[in-house]
């Protein structure tokens, strides 16, 4: 049985069908038979079965495949890694990625051949996934994933790579970096974003149908979700800015991880206590202040543990409900709770993965300025009139690296909440109130002057009135576009001293 590429002199086929024999769910023979029953000439395609080390039915595999397939034995135990190995060994002009629990209808390759001729602008295309279900949970699983697949194929601008049935030109696949095993199934999104960023179109060949077997087990769903999340966090931890990286959505759990910084939380507790003591607050305002204070006290003492615990409890609860519904629930109720379970599971798994790689993750995290080492009390990144910014909460803190001596911290804001000199912002530097005479409103931002005897990092915290945005229930403070160090010498905009808070 051949285990490597045939002689280079052999005529290369049009397609290389790459079938990783991991996660086959007992359907690999059905998958193989689907490929042997294609209506096109056999010389048009080769079949590469990529075999992981833990694949047990090796003897039956060799007997079944005969001379109809190439067997590539690999050390990888992940289907994305096996696909990458198969692509490296393939000879065809087009790579055809699939899964061993999927099988094509007999006319798939004929339709794909026609699509290549009819759509020369396509660098690749995905086929249609048709669900095969065998229990109540698999039906709900299929409903959820099929909705996501349909959205990606028909609505989303670039999320078009479906590893169940994806055809691509080999040269474009290699140009875009290929499938990366270490990213798990998140590698599909990274590859799709790279295609789009480089101007390569991916089509959708809906008439080419694949049957996809849904397993319908909560343990397998949890494992698949974790695989995707681990790849996502690993990719973000790399901090790379290659083609397509700007297209990938940054999850809230990643961009807001500094909100669990215990050191910054302690500074905010100190600022809130000093601010409450120094101001003549009404009783109702004092109660609100106590609620805010208690939140930061918990974060200062426990970090992200309460958040992770709540997310884990939500996932566990949804799992228990799903287990019961799987016995006697309606399809609608199972579908509803499955979505809740997956959402809670992703939230918990992201928080847990970020905690495990915290030192690396913090170095890769994009913040509001190069000198900003950490920032707490901020919402996720968003855009306004094409400009990126982050809303702070009414109380927030940043850790900034500086050289010794006099320093001016420039906090640039968007003009969305009225004159900045009238919103009563109070700044605290390492716990001490910054005098109003050291705070200047210049244009759409604040210049905060501080003197540092050493070059160590310091914490600048602020407290301001809450901004009541229409239709937004978040606690909003300053719309921060950038934080940087600047010079006192700025003549372009006249300074305005802040009004005493």
C-alpha cells in the first residue's frame, strides 16, 4: 500500500480528496463508499486517507481501500492537522477537504468540475451540508449548526470555509498559510479571513450536496467547543497582525480581561473611598456608590474567580436541563437550551483559557496606548464614525509606564458626551488626588500632569459622572480613543482648566 506521493512523472489529478480518519463517528466506511461511487472518471481524482495513530480498524481499512486510495499514516490526532498533512502530500490542482463522518452524493465531483469552469473567479468554494440525525439532541445540534452554516455561506462577507466540504486551488491555499493544527477548528476562520483579505473569492456551490452525521452527545459538543475556543485564544495570544487578522472579531472576554486585574481594582477601591469621603453625596447617590464600591472590592480580592464560577454554573445548569429535555422535551425546547448551553460554555471556556495563558495573553492584548500596561473599568472596542475607541466606566484605571520626572498623560476622547470640562472628572495618581490645576482640557481630551521621582509604572484612576446614552444600559464614563504621553508645549488648541468636581 503506498504511503507517500507517487512518482513525480505521473499525471497529476484535478482533485485530491483529503479524508482525515479522526472523529469518524463510525461513518468512515460510508464516507469512503461515497467517494468510490462518483460519476466522473476515476483519473480525475485521488483519495488520500490520512490515518491518525489511534485509528483502530487499520486492517479493515487496508482491505477496503485496496489500490483505490493512498494511505498516509501521521502522528497527529487532530483532523485539522491530518488535513494539513494530506494537503502537503496531495498532487491535485484542487484540494478537496472533507471529514470522515461526511459522504458526498454521486454527482458532487461532476458538479465541482463544472463550477470550476463556470466560476474562474472562485479561488475555492464550499458545498452544501445536509444533516443526518439519529436522536433528539442531534436534531437540535443540526438546527443550530445549519443556521450558522447558512449564515456564513449566504450572508457573512468572508466566513465561507466549511471543512466538511471545501474545495480550493492548491496555490491559493498555500499562499494564505493553509490550515494550522495548533488552532484547531478556529483555523477555518483564520484561513477564510486570509483568503478574503488577499482578495480571493470563495463561492458556495449549493447544488453539490454532502451528508453530515451529527453525533448528538453533549460530551462531544463540549469537546468541539473547547477545541475552537482554545484555538481562538491561542491565535489571539500570538498577537500577529497578518492579512485577515483585522477581520476576526475580538471576543469580549479577551478584550476586557484587564477588568479582573486585582491591582488596578485595589486602586479603584482606594479612589472610590477617597472620592466618597471628600464629596457631599446625597443618600441615594451614596447607596449607588456603595454598590459600585462592593463590585471593585470583590474584584480586588478574588479577580476573575467569581466570573468564571458564574459562567461554569450557567453551563452546568444548561447541561442538566438539556439532559432531562433529551428524554422528554420538545424539539423547540431542546434547541433553545442547547443554544444557552453553548453560549455559557464558550463564555466559561474563554475565561478559563485566558486565565491559563494570562502572562502571554496580557502581552498580546491591544490596549489604548503603547505605554498602557493594563486598563480596568473598560468596555470592549467599538467604532464611531470610523474611529476606534473604548468606553470606560464612570470609574476606571490604567497602569502606565513612564520615565522619571515630569510627565503629561494625554487622554484623548471622542466628542460624544458634551464639553469635557463640565463633567466633573476627578483623577487619582497612585491613590493621591490630582489637583484640578494639574488637569487641562485641550481639544477632545485631558492633559494630566504628574511628577514621577522614578521610572516605575504608576496607576492613573478617574471617576466621573455616568453618561446616559439613549438605548444603552451600560455604565458609561469617558469615550477613550487613545492614551499617550505628551509634552506641555501644545499651541494648536487653547487649554481650558477643568471645573472642580
